[in-house]
C-alpha cells in the first residue's frame, strides 16, 4: 500500500527546525524547500497495489533520502 506524507508538515520536522543551520543557498536547503514539489507520492502510485499489505514509507521521502 502506498504511504503518504502529510501535506501540512510540522513545526518540529528536521527540514523546518534545522533550516537555519543548513543554509538557504545550499543544495540541502533547496532540497528541503522544493523536495515535496519535485517528488510527489501520487507520481509513484502505479508502483503500489492498493489494499494489499501495510502502508509503505512514502516514496517522496525515499527519493529525498536517496539524493542525500
């Protein structure tokens, strides 16, 4: 089953809480800001079977981890 990330985000997520330490102009800052727009969970829906198994790690999160 396809896992989803919350569109709302959170105040204490690492991409929000540590943004000042990473820097806005770095690759990591750009990935924190734009990663949710570049990699959406819906783009990977065809790779998962609905109603079968437990929810996966969101594919958008896996793509960001692969780039890191």
